[in-house]
């Protein structure tokens, strides 16, 4: 790679941002000069996406940054690490995210039978994200042991972190998140990775406790965004482990590790958890991220009709919520000309003074078929992989998000560096 003086690259990035009419905020920024921050190794994907873009001003601006160098940025958030190609929530996935310049990395937090916190996207996803079914002794402890598909009946299995002790959990290996509902054997069920992902790096995925993730992220020099997962078992667990105990335990593990609250962005889909942190640990709570999935959980919700937002954005702000995080499709819509523009949801959040983070880029395959769930509101404007940067540009420039979760952080890192976002 041709070496370009760092000051020149980032001065150019700032000028590009100004030329495009925006200077998006980011999460609490690294105060070090750019040339003292860790360099990022992006690999070929961002360059492939830029080359695949339609010709125009944005493509020209992004191509102008091809020579780098690239640096870590808090605008780029590793969603479960880098799970497009590495088993999610494993040491290897987290390390890959940091290498690709993610300045913030996520550990989704669930609890084990002995009430230890671990990194898993769902309390009961072990059958699809780990090799538990290959361990007969541990598979026998699953809430619902594996039963094969037969006729119209799909394969069934449910294996939860709360079925295992921490030691048992740590004996497993991570795999790419997938399960074959038509499987008649365990082997068929486990061999289901989508074709646009890969099992190349899925041979030794090291599972992590929440405490271990904190230590790793400290070593990597990144910020923290743990998500308190909604329990899949009745609470209080075993009669006395309450939701508040669970929420407090998450925060306490950062305190015990000596992590400054300003470096932690605790998340939850349950508003009650955010309000608990605001009341009981306000230094952490003021950076609580309310994950908003009301498109799926609130009947009649319409991202372009503020009357359906219950609670309203203003009510959330009055309750002390400062950061809201919806899926990307809730922030975007198409105008009469078929162009991607901010939704009413995005406008109302900004009007109420809420900062916005969004999820999750590059989780829907190649974008050749409309993009799936995360792009549903703009599918008529999506036709090829390079459109990823058209979406990112509107989210950054027009919506004004302060960070983006991605399954492949290099893509967001490239954009943030190019546009001078820190």
C-alpha cells in the first residue's frame, strides 16, 4: 500500500465530510492523535464494495481514500465481533473485529446455571452457535434434546446457557450460527452455514465469559457495549435471581475490572433495564442504549407514523434515555423519486434529542435480492453489494447516527476513516 501521511488522509476526510454537508457525532472518541491510534487492516472487502458502487460523487469520494492508512474508530462497532466469517462471540471473532478497526465491540450477555455471565446472542442458542450437540453428555442436559425432522415435523432442539455451568459452557467450541430444521441427524443439523458465510475459521472458536471479554477488550484497547439479553427462562431464576440482580451483575463486573463508565454502553431491548441502570447506576445508565424492536413487538407500529410510537421519542427522552438503537430499516425510507432518505422515526428521534446507533450491517447476504430484513424499507433501491455504501452514507450523513453495528466492521471503518469520523 502506498503510504500517505496520516494528517493528509484525515484532513482530506474532514474536507469530504464537509463537502457532503455533515459531521456526524461518534461515541466517546479516542483523544489520541490519529497517528497514535492502532492501525486497522481492512482486507479487500471495502474496496470490492466501493468498486461495485454506481458511478457518482460518493463513489469518487470513497475511492479517493483507497491508499489509506486506516485507523480504529468508535463509529465502527463489532456486532458480536466479526460474525460474517468468524463464529460469533468467540475470542477469534472479537480479535478480528479489533483488527478491522472496530473501536467498540459487543458482548451479548446471558447467564449460566451457576449464575455466571457469558457472551451469547441468546440464552438458548447453544445448539446453533456451539458444538454442544457433538458432546453427548452436555447435549443430554439441553432443555429440549435434539429430535429429528420427520414428515411435516421440523427438527427440534433447545440448549440454553442456564442448562450448563460456566465450566461446562467453556468446554464448548463456537461455530457459525446456523441449524438445519429439516435435519434427520445431529450432523445434518449442525452442517447448515449459509453459502455467503464460511466455516474456514470455525474450527476452534473459543467461548468467553463476560469477565473474560472485559479483560480481552481492555487488552485490545476498545470500548464495551454489553447487551443484557432477555431471559428465556422464568425469572426470578431458581426463585431468587431477579431481573434486577442480573442487570446489576452486568454493571458490577465492569466496576470490579476497573473500567471507567464512560467506556461502557450497556444495551437492552427491555426499557425496564435501561431505566434500572439510569436510577441505580447513573454513570453507566446515562450511556444506556435502548434497543428498539417495536417494528416486531408493537402492534400497528409504523416507522413513518409518529402516532404509533408508544412511548413517544419525547417520553423516552423525559425518562432519561439518551441513546436509541433501532434496526437500520426503521431509520430509512424512499422518497417519491425512489431515493433513500431518513424515516419519520429518525426525524422524531433527533427532534427529541436522542442519539442514534443502528444495527446490523452486512448481516443479510450479498444485497442482490433486496437485502432482507435490515433493508426492507429501501429494498426497491437495493440491487447489488456496492449499495451498502449508499445506505451507510444516508445513515451517517442524513440520519446522523453516532455508530453502526456491522458483522464485518472493516466496511464501516473504511467509510468512517474516509469521511473523517473518529
